[in-house]
């Protein structure tokens, strides 16, 4: 077929470096940008096949999120704006690692396995972040799409969540919104403005927010967003890409890991601040108190604020909908306790990785999910959305007000994926409506001190876990050793899990004091070292 001849010819222009093997994971492919040209071309091919298979538009996003500037990566977006299915993650890995002469065979194998009708039309949406390598790498994706005769729409510079949003809008014939960047701003900002009308006597100070754009695409998009906010939110933007390097000593990941404000940002005492990551799908909030202490409000605190607000609205609206918060084992024990004991909200724990949380959240009428790193969103079932819509039409007084608030809350949320911009608007609206300061939000519960460490091992596969990674099944004796250590400390827990990418075991511990959390993490690390084949010398105690 002429189609395949074109693939062969084009593929030769995007050669694979000899011996390179990459794995498609939760974050797609990610590595040094110099090694990715062939991957991008092949993901253009794969997205075209996926589009033919689903008879829907598929997205391809060129980004390496919170990684350093010299890296890049690529993620595929499925028809409803969600991450691509596990089977196709497997195809992505196979196609990416096929030697040059085997690309056609690998492609034909996928076509055969999936019984793809090659005469079916294909549509692919493409977006990219601000990295210098993104321009040429997105062109390689376009080459892959055109080699198989697919149609493409290149959105250029967009955040990852904006591309996810665009794909869903396209495949729902505009029911979710208009598949343009302008449509994105219009939908979310209109809902935000409608929500903040319910805020009582907000001063200009309360409407002010300092945003760290991580010197990335999020900064550009916040600038575009501002004109749609009609002065309902006053943003001071730092790390806007004009001077600093992408993700360098700034951004959500840096702030979360270092427990410090970003470089390049003025943080005044008590002022509300937030940081995006490089592709604007994560957000964390923070402030410094009058004594200069740093306070982080991470994904757990965000999930608690949102679920509390939603639960109150459901009660006011008299709606019997099941709301749940989905967490991972890394969620702080205080947040889990507060949600279960004080708020009486269902809490579900899943394995680490956004796709696991997203999937679990779909099982409820309303599923709030956030990883501790600030990546998360809220999912509303079709039935829940219909009930809310119905109530806005059939009720009056307090119930109608609550139903309209719920309606606008649904509209301010990007349900496709974690979205720093959409999450920011939701949080700001909730704080305004509840008349809450960031200090009052922070005081909902106090985080238990925690510590994370890692232990190098000769083979991470010797560690096997169960119960959403909270219990070690192998090697023999490890879980018993962890249990005995945990019992030595107050309000303590600890778990270990193998890294997904390197021969490292990650150790998490929390307890009633920082000293105890540090000691527990160190003692568990020693147990892992002894029982799981640690290498490179025993873990050193923390000072």
C-alpha cells in the first residue's frame, strides 16, 4: 500500500538511536529531548491508528511537565480527554522500541490485533509546551500523522489540561464546551464569576493571589486568562518565563519537595500564593506566617477544602449523592482521619499514579481525587450532573441557590485531568464564598510530620505490595519488621514501594513528631536494605 511506503520513507527521516529502550508510563515518554525525535514520529502514527480505531479525535501533547528544560516527552489523550488505555500504552512502548527496519511490522501488528479499518478518517489534535525542543518535536508528530493520511489540528502552545479539554469538547460535539483556547477561558471564567457573585463583601486584598508560573506554559496562559476574569481575581505573576529557566528552583514540584517558596517570587507574610508545574496540571498553595515559617497546602489540603464545600452544598440542596475522596498511600494520615471522622466522607485508597485515582473516582456520583503533589480534579457522573441540572429548574429558595452553586462549580472544573488553572479558580471561588483566609483553610487539620527516603537495591522486583501499596507482601519478614517498628512510635505508619523506573525502594513514614517520623523512616530503610538486597552501603541516619 502507498500509505505504508510513505511511512517507511518518513520513518527513515526520524531514525531511532541504537539500543535505546523507553517505557510508556503514567507520564507518557520522558527523557532527554535529543533522544525523542523517532518517538514523536511514531506517536503521530499511533495516535492516527487510535483515532481510526475509536472513530474519534485523539490528542498528542509534547511536554515533560516538571522535568528540567533539557528533557521533553509526549502523552496521548483518549477521546473523552482521559489518558490512553493500558493496552495502547503497551502498543506505544512496542512501537517506540521497534528497530528501524521493524517499524512497519510493529505497525501492521497493531492494525491486525485491533482490526483497524485503514480507510477510516483520522483526526489528531497536537499541543506543545514552551521548551525550545518542543517546536521540532511537535513537527515530528505531525509527520507521523500525515504519513498515515490523518488530519491534524496544531494548537501550538497550550497547557496539557487545555489539550485534554479540547479533545473532549471535539468528541462531545461542543456539549462540554468549545474546542478552542478562547472557549476554554470563556467557560471556566464565566463559571468562576458566577460563583464569586455569592461571596460576601470580598475586599481587594482577599481577591489577590500571587502565582508562580514555573517559567512555563502556565505563565503564558495565566496572562491570557486575566482579561476574562473581569477584576474578580487580581493575580501577581512571578516566574513568567521572561528571565528564569523552566522548573528551575520554582514550580509546584520544587515547592512541594523543598518545602520552601520558589526563587524569583516575593512572598509577603500571610499572603496567599500558589505554584503551577511546567505544563500546568499540578498546583500547590502556600504562605509564610509572621515568624517566617513556611506553610504548604498540598493536594490533600486541596481535596479536603473542595470535598467539604461540595458536601455542604449537597446538604443545602437536599441531594442524596455519594461523594468520595480518592487518595494514595502518600496522603497525610491527618487528612484521611479528618475526612472520615469529621466530614464523614468516604475515602478510597488506590495505587500511586493519576490513572488509578481517576479510575476509582469514576465509581462515585462525585469523586474528588488529588495526589499529594497537587495533581487532581473532581469527576461528576452523568446522573449526578442531571440531578443538579434538574434541581436548578425545579426548586426555589435555599435549595435552588445551592443547586446553582453546584452547577457553576461543575462548570469551573476541568473533569478531563488535573488542571492548575481550573483548580486555582475553584479554590479561589470556594475561599471567597466561605469567606476563608488561607490560614483558616490550613487550620482545618494539622498534617502529621512525615519523611520520605529511598533505598538502592539490586532488583526492585523483590518488593511486592498489596492493599493499594500499603503492605509489603515480599520479601518475607519485611512487613512484620515494619509493623514492629511502627508500634514504637505515636500515631505512626510506614510503607514501602518499589520505584516504577529505577532500582530503588521508596520509604514513607509519619508519626506524631518530626523526630519520630525521621527515626522511623531511617529504621524502615535499614530493614529494606537488609531484607531486600540493598546496595551501595547502608542508609545513613538523617541529621
